[in-house]
C-alpha cells in the first residue's frame, strides 16, 4: 500500500516537471517568435525599394533603400526605368558603402563591404539628349509652355460683346505629335482643350469665325520652338468671308446671295461664305494619331466640346408661299461632328421677315508647328514627355 502511494506521488511530481518544462519551452518560443516578427516588421518597413536592383549579398543579407536625383536635384517621382535611357552620374551610399551601376540589368552591383545593414544609396541620373526628329513617333507626348500668359479676344472677331473673353494660353502645356512633315517639321495638337469657352455670336461671328480661331491659336506658340500655328480643322478656309453673304437683311428676300447649289458660284462658294468640309483632314489625323476626337478640358476629367475651323451655310426655299430660310452655322466636335447655328433668317415677304442671333461657346484646341532639329530629353510617354533643351 505504501509502495502504491509512493508511486502515485512520484508520478505527480514527474507530470509537474514535464508541464513546467513544456511551459518554459512555450514561453521561450513565444518570446523568440515575437522578436523575430518585430525584427521582420522593422526590416520590411525599411526595405522600400524605388527601383529594380540586384540582391545585396555578402557575409550577410542586408537591406537597401534607394533614392534618386536628376542632375543633382532630388526627386520624389517614379524611379527611372531602363527604357528611359537615363545615364548614371554618381552613386552615394551611407555607412562607407560603395557600389557600381549595371546599366544592362539596371541595378546595383559590386556593393562593398557586404556586411552592413539598412543602407541608403542615392543614384544620380542624367537624362539623355536626343534630336527630336530622330526619336519621335506619331502620338508621342511633348511638354511645351506657350509664351503668352494672357490674351483677350477682340470683340469684332467673335461678334460677342457681353463680357471680355480672356484666356491663359500657358494652361495648355502638354501636346501630342499629330503629323511629321517631309521638311523635318512637326505638327502637334494640345492634349487638352482650353478651360474657358470662347463665344461667337451672329453674322459677325460667322464671317470672322476662321480668322478668330487662328488668331487665338497663335497665342499658344513659343518662338523658341514653333514656326506657326492654326486651330484644329483649318486647312485653307477663308479667314473672313465676303460681306455679300450678310446683305439679305436689306430688301428681304431678293438679296439672298445663292442657294445651296455650289455650281452657281464655282470655286467662290467657300470664299463667299457657303461653308466647307475641309475639317475632315484634321479629323482623320487626330483619329489616326490619338485614336479619338474626344479631349478633356484642362484640369478636368470631363470631355469638352471644342470648335472646328469650318462653316456651314444652309438655304431652304419656301414652297407654295412657305417661308424661305437661311442658317449660318459653324462646326464643333467632342466625339462626333456637330454644327451650332449663330444666326437664322426666315420669311416669305418683307413683312414676315425674321432674324435670330445666337451666342454659343465652346473650347479652343490649337495646333502648333515645330521647328526641325530641336533637342529634347524624355521618352515621349505621358509620364515622361519630351522636354526641349537648349
């Protein structure tokens, strides 16, 4: 009986010892796991890589944090990638570490000594310089600031006098390559449309429509880089059409200059104000280069209607005493070609004659012509457009 009691007592002691040992193991394991996780978190927080680099290996694996600068100026942008063709000027690492740059694999190599941890290395890059004509493609992005920072559109060009129309051309500073000409010059169109609408009104707006748009477009030039400009849609339309087209207000309707039959006036039809469809040339260029006519207002995510440099004259002759009418319209677009009526005339006698003027505003979208042989840096992408250098 005594032997049985001793056995039971020994067994309890043995179980207590085993439980104590297991408890110590769990306790030590918990502490070890916690410290390992904490160290991992610390390393992970530090290990923020801003580029593709080779592993830092030596006697121990270490973390690298890469920063970069462009020609000595620190940058917080996207770390340069190999396809940007940047060159490395210098590499500076802390803690006495030295390294070299592998341009082929786009990363650090020959890092020494290799037993340091949490090292910061700054890579100083320089952008390569290209002749634009040698590298540019249709649709590429170019950054250019127009010279003029403020311009007020003359009232006599638009027929609109309700309030001054002042624009800031410098707001449109991102452009897309639209056409490469045989003489080496380039044509580029603004990626966005103006933030302000320009209004046209009545017959005066119709007569001077093309001249007004081209005059406004010229404010987006920069004499250092451009040779000329035009508004989108312009090919060879008449700047200011003949005053004859405005004469029907006298002795209505006898002085209506013509019907819509272009053969009545031959090649003078467009010059006299009959309208045109020459805008199709630019529309085809835009769709080919940019894949769409649509463009957002600058600073907005919303698509915007913008003017096109073509007029549209329509004539309808009354039948059996019905009203004869004429409409002076101009074209605009967003993702489809539309017309806006600036003035209408209708009536079947002098006493029934009626005239209506409209005020309509749309955005501006200029095209500028670039000189040949300009030098640039960048890659021509949206995030890294070509930038002119002297």
